[in-house]
C-alpha cells in the first residue's frame, strides 16, 4: 500500500516548517570482466545460471579470491572522490537469509572500508555544494529473483520465486555520503545533481558504464526532517534502489512531504526501508530496518586482508582522467555557455550528447539548441532521460547539416525529429519519406506568390505603393500554400521583387 | 550473571532461521554461556600478555595480505550441473518458496 499524495502538505509548506537531512548510498556495479571473488564472466543478458561456479553459488568448500581489477577500480573511485585509501582493510561477512544470496551472507566490508573521508563538489541551484563522502567500500551483488504468481508480479502474493545467480558476485562499490545538511528546499535537486555528478565521474574513470536503467548504478536515499533551527536529526527512512536521476529527485521530494505529514500529525516517523513507485512518484513501506548488529558482521576468514602498496596507490592517482567538473569548465569556455546554461545541460544529462554531436561536425550552438530545446521537450513529454530518446548524436548532427544547408527550416526540422523519434529512420530518410524539404525552387514559390497576390490584391497594391506592412499577409498565404515548407526569407525577397517590378 | 541470556539466544536463533524448542533454548543458552566464559578468560590472558598494551584481535591464521587473481575469465559450470543439486528448478532457474513476511 503506498501513501497517496492527497493528504500530504505541499512541498513548500513542508519546507516552511522542516529542514531536510539526506544520506545517499549509491551502489555501482563495476565493469570488470569477471566477478569479485571468482572467474565467472559478468556480461549482461546471458542465459540464466550460465555464469556461475561453486564460489558464486556458495557451494561447500569453494574459496573466494579477490579480483585485482576490482580493487584497482575501488581505489581509483576513492581517489577521484578525494578519499583516503586504507593502508590495510578486510572483507567482512554480512549475515542474512535471502534466496538471491546463496551463501547466506554477503561478502562486504564493515568497519574497514577501502576508501573513506572524501568529498565530491557538485553544482545545483546555481551554486556549488560539497558533498562529504563517508566511505566507499567493496562488496558483491546478489542474484536476481523473479516472483511468479500473484496479481502484481511483486513479491506480495507471489507463489514462488525463480532465482538466477548470474549477477551474484558481480563487484559492487557502495559509496556512502555523510549526512547532507543545509540544502533546504534544494534537497531533491542536490540529491539528483550528486548522483548525476557521481555517474559522470564513474563513467569518466571507465570503471563502469553506470547505466541506471540496467541497475548498474542505483541509489538508496535516506531522508529525515527536523524542525527548522533544531540540531538533532529526525528519524530517517531509506528508499531503496531508486534507479533514475529523475526518480531520485522525486523520491526525495515525496519523502519530505510524507515525513512532514507524519510529524504535523504529531506521530513518529518509523525507521524503515521503502520502495519507490515510478508510476505515481510515491513510496511504500518495505521491511522494518534490521539493526546493524543483526547482520552479525565478522571478518571474512576465507579472504586475507587487502593492503594496497602506497606506490600502487600513487600510480593509480596518475591514471585519473580529466574529472567531469574540470571537463565541464573547459567545455563551457569552448561553447561560450553561461553558468546557467551549463547547469541545465548537465542536469539534462546532455553534456556527452552535445560533445558527440559536435565531434560529428555540428557547430556547438546548433548542437546545444536542438538537444536542450526541442529534444529536451520531447524527453520531458515522454518522462524519459534525454539519452534514452530514440535519436543519436549522429542523427542530430545530420539534422543540423540539413538546416545549415537550408534543406530544412526549424519548423520542418521539428517535424523531422518527430519522424526520427517514431523510428522512421535518419533525418535524411524522414525528409525523403515525408517530403519535408524546404521548397527552394523559385518557380514553385513564384507560382504561390502570384496566387497570393491574386487573392489579396489590396495588400499587394499597398506594398507596391511602398507600404511593406501588408507583406506579412501575403507571405503568410504563401507559407500556407506551401504547408510551411518555404524559406520565409526567400519568399519575402521574391515577393518584394515581384511587386517592385 | 550469565554472559548470554535466553532472550539473546532466541533472537540469534530467529536470525539464523533455527526453530528451537523452549528446552533447546535453555540448553543452548547454558552451553553458549560456558563458551563465552572461556573466551573471556582467553581475553584476560591476552591482556596480561600485552602488559597493558592493546593487542589487536587475530582474524587470520596466516600472515598474508593481497592474495588476488587477475581479471581473467575462468570456465563456468554447466547450468544442468548447477541445477542438479536444487530441490526444485524451473526455466533454468532455482525455484524457491515464496518469502513470507519480508519484502
Ligand atoms: Zn563464479
């Protein structure tokens, strides 16, 4: 049962009374070739249970061995997040029973994470926010359960579950922030911007594709409220596995309103995990949070400690790429964009799309105009991310070429976009199939102009007499005849020529 | 005062999904108390050995660190073999009873 928004205070009202505090836990699936503790491949989409072995199935006697590449990736993430790297750390067993975890414990890290005490600077609401990082630790993913039976396909009412262990044991890095305070009304925006920035960083490091729609990156959002001016934090809820940037923002917004309703009614917020529902932007309760000691963490006896040599850590520091914020500043200068423009581009997830479009020959201002204008509008309409639209940077570059060449005006280009998004092919194919090219044949335009003059002789006379005002009426008529496919500037030119002669 | 109470044993039994009878709870509480008492004596001995210095707990018997492997694929099991040990299977997946009271 999910909480409806009907009886909740508005977001503004909630923020007038309460100060939100957030904690964000982001899981990133590393793009290693093999799993964390065994040599099974990690490729997505394989047939069920074809990428398993005694270790990741938790069979008796099987022993784990740590993947060097996973440690390397974890250290590079830690360094990019300005963290200290542990001189010595261990894995631990996190004990709980769940069918998607065949060992009955998850191999994780407990009080000795590989990276700790860092920060990530992000941009949101026109300013820079320093998000403090508590820790980044290594662990392994679980298998995938499919619940069968029951009306909704969700776990409630399911008759049984089918489990595929291909994903079990894939390396995960969990990145945990310190409590994020002082964001006030910008909390949801800051949460989104943080996850977006982290995703950019992870992609720039090349340690994961961080595709949220594939679950390669997912966010648990902890939210609590305290009355404005009070020091002590309120009780938090943890909304699990939020898997898009938009959902992060919506989940935080909803939880702020829900907590406010609970507190306004004089009730206590229950510390629990919650599930986010994409369809209506609400959350519903999951299990009541088990206390940390209930997991009975203890050092993993089957794995010896990890003690990364300082020389190796320094070497890895040297492999860090141009960080996304630095790159963004460089691009902003190259593109001549304002801070506000750049922020919008970043929020829309358009930086790479524009870079790619420019690299395919489009001028930056044109690439920006289409991605941030018409395409952003489509994305918004479809409630999708810009990058998920059915149009590629190459196609946008082609569209720009067609408009620059005068084959398309903006109005026609917008129709071409509709065609491309509908799967009708490349811009050129859509132009051909829909017959959308600008009418540049002067003969056809002159015929339409003569028709317009015949239809509005008074207007034509006025223009002949030197009053250009009524020209608009004539041009409008021509545009109508040509179904918008004429180049308006050329029509004006030809019209005035016709009437002056 | 015992080092572990019967309530704590019942809690651990629940977390471990062990269905213990009242008699068994009492029995294990008693046994675990003896075990914990012995461990406490070892701790005392260690403290004396350390002469006031803190001695970190040993988690591994071997003085080794950084046992790792390269990120290179190894052969997997055949799914038929994987599922041969499963009490129930369907669609090449392990079939498990629905999970009650959890989500
Ligand atoms: Zn394996």
